[in-house]
C-alpha cells in the first residue's frame, strides 16, 4: 500500500486564523516531507522529518510550524499567513532518508489565504 | 546545490506518437532520478525512476535513459494516449545529501491529441 493521506482537501483561512494540516502514512516509512506547490510550478521542499526529528528546514518562515507526533503522522501548523502562501501543500514519505529512495506524495491540501 | 533543467516546457503530440522529455543535472554525485506525472488537481505520481548504476530502464510504454558522463536523463513515452496528458517532472537527488532531498525540473506540459 503506497498510500499517503492528507486532510483537509481544501482550506480557506483568514490572515489571523490558526489552522493545521494533517498527513498520515501506514507504510512504515521513517522519513516524511512537506512541500509547497504553486500553480504550474514544481513542488518546493519545506521540511524533512527523519525518525520523527526535524532534519531539514528550507528557511521557511516561522508562520509555518511542523510537528511529527509519531512515525505515521505529520502536521503543519499555520498562523498569521499571507495571501501569497496560498498554494497546494503536499506531504510525502519515503522508506528512509538516504538518497536513492522513492518518495510517495499525498493528494495535497489546497490552501487559500484571504 | 543540485540544479535540474528540463525541456521542453510544453509538448504536443498526436495519439500514437512518441514523446521525449529531457533533463540535465549539475551535481555529478547525483545518484537517483525519478519521474513524476501530475494530472490537473492531483498529486505527483511516481511513474518510473532510475539509479546511477544503470543506463536504461523500461516499464511497458515508458522508459528512462541515463547518461552519467553528460549528466542528462530522458523520459520516453511510446504509443501515447490521451490519458498520458499531464505535467511531467524530472527530479534528482544529489549524492552528497543524506536526506533524500529532491530537486525538481520545471516541468513539461504534455498534451496528447486524439
């Protein structure tokens, strides 16, 4: 089963709201990722978790706060976002964090900031 | 860091024709090269990948070739069908990274006309 799930599918939030995106995988993968994708552009890496510890932060603004409660779950907490943060947020997982390993993407959360 | 260039940005073919998408990479230590297909509003889906120790890999109508000396790799789709219409992204993982950090090309919009 190569399934990564994400909730919600769509989210509309105001600039003063606090919301969270959730990601789940049950493939026993030990690496999980958050990507941001703008229309007609490739996914851009935001964060990498390896064995439930944050290993890469691609200089993402602090209004995005990741959390990995356990090996199957990944959250992205959102606060005081800007309209330019509107995008598709994709979660991915892979078997291990070393190179040469497949990353599987979830369906994404389409976020609109008003 | 790694840089991946992808061409062409758009590709239009007739059903039954072949389609070829080419990518070049900058990091000679890169060792894993996946290709993702993304249909409108959906997740990137891994369709084929190749590791640096092989020169070619084939899966039914799709194939990928890798030339390590020239630092380029290509996706070949034969007998194209309308359902092949999507955005295709190539990607590379640099050999020096231990966190599976994917660098994507800018994408190719493939349109297959019936």
